[in-house]
């Protein structure tokens, strides 16, 4: 069953109503289309929650971790069962961590721990926008038990609220649990076109000794011709390579990121998307490693009024490709009239994660209100044929 969103005439132009409440069933199945004519078929697209901010599906316990914006204006880490209504907030009103923006959760392969980012407690409220999970300024790296009962700080960045601010985004565990990867802002950049900053990939060893998780041997990796932005995505099934995105080509803007595969052993790079001006991000291997899902702005012409506020203009959909970069196929059409899942407003598909069986994808979808603000978030499930 495919579902779509309809904005009722009585509220169109005044309010975009939740995808969950306005889904309408469609009897046919959808198929993604690629330039070379191949297809990856979609069996169904269905909303399962009215919140989302990054997402990770545990291969060990089948639960999904995401983040939800609370009434206090800050994100918290949630865990949920994708096949029922059960959910639990793990970081709400907890004394062991700062009670500001908390997000980017990622499961340890055992299913017993979740690593995440958290905004420093002493950041002035006026700077909170830049600390949202995924932006990550003045965010440190934490880990907690899967029930949210115990917290540890794994990695701390220096505090600053000027252009040199540091931060952490999108930690990722290796499949054997021995390595932890994240992206870190090291300071300001020198590009007059924007202030994304200087970034690096950070790769560390991870272990638990006497019940205490810790990282060690932190390596700084800055592949490519410039180090303006990197975002970490996933380890390959054999943990020999990692997926990340970045604007690695000299002169390329951060709004033109591509997906890369990096070999840990020798630093070899493979560029999987070659779209100098398109936004390619959030790449994840399927459990068997044969295909990669990611989000892309390919097919949309976008003019960014302010590159540092890219979310005001970005449009993306979910794509899939073979692990070698071939047969690139668009799976969703949230931004296209005439498709069942069309939302009727500008939509951004962001992070996604595979089910343990590899037959479903959970993804975070964000869409705007009538004032052009990204106000509505959904967790959407795609079932593949």
C-alpha cells in the first residue's frame, strides 16, 4: 500500500497538516527510475511517527533510535518499535547529561548502548540553532545504556560561540564494535562564500573496560582537495571501508556534496556520486553490502539565497544504487505532483537506515509550512520488493 499526503483546501496556504493524519491509500506499487532504465521497486511508503531527526535501526534488537523535538524546544533521543506504538524517551529530564539539543543516535552492534551528540549546557539560547543535531556546534560525544539509565561522555570539544566554534555530528559504530567514526568541526574556514568551517573525519578505537565505555587512538582524516565539510555515514559490512559525504573538490561548495567510500587500510577514495552541484548525503549500505541508499537533490534546480542557511532552499529525495555506484535509482517523489507520496510542499528526505532483513528503509522526512519554514517532521517507512 502506498500512501500520500493531501493538503485540504480549507487549510492550504494557511497550514500544512501532518502527513500521518492526511495519508490516503493507493492500491498500486511505485517503482524508482534510473537514467539507464533499471528499476528498484517500492512496495509501500507509510508514515509511522510524526517526528524524526536522524535515524538508526538496530540490527541486534530491531528497535529504531531517532530524535524528537520536545515542548521545551530541544531535541531528545527516542527509541521506538517500528511495528507497534511503543516508544520511549531516553534523555528526557535526565540529570546525567545537559538538557539542551540531544540527537544523532547510533546503536552499538550489541544493541546494549547508544552513542549520541549533546549540546553543552552553557551555550546561550541565541546560539541553539547552530547546535541542532546535524549542525552540531558545541556538541560533545556521549554514550548511554540502551535503557537510558547511565551516561558517559566519550569526547569533548572546546567551547566557543564565535566562527571558530567546534562540534560533533553523526557518530557511527563499526559492525564489530571496535571502532567509532564521527565528523568534527575544527574551526572556521577561509572561504568568503560561506562559513561551514573546517571539518575532519575522526576515527577512533572503542572499548568497554570494567563497565566503562571509552574511545582511544583518535585519528584525524581529511581526504580530498579541501576540508570544508565532511559527514560520516556508515561502515561497510566488513568494516574495511566507510561511507561519508563532502565537498572534496577544490572550489566545490558544501551544497554540492558527493558520496565517497574511504578505505581505512590505505586511504583509497572511491567517488560514488559525481554531481558537482547536487546535494548528496546520508549514504548507508544495505545489510548485505550490495546496495547503498542515500538522499540527493539531483533533478532539482536550487538557488541558495544563503549557503549557511541551506535548509531554507534544499529539496531532496531518497535514492538507491549498487555498491559500486552503478544503477542509480530514485525511490521517492515527495516533491513531484502526480505521485502518491507527493506532500504538496517543499520536502527534504534526510537520514535513512536499513531494517535488519534489508527489505525496508526507515527515513527522516522534513517538510515546510506555508511560510517556507521546516516545521513538520515524519518517520517514513519504505518497503522494497
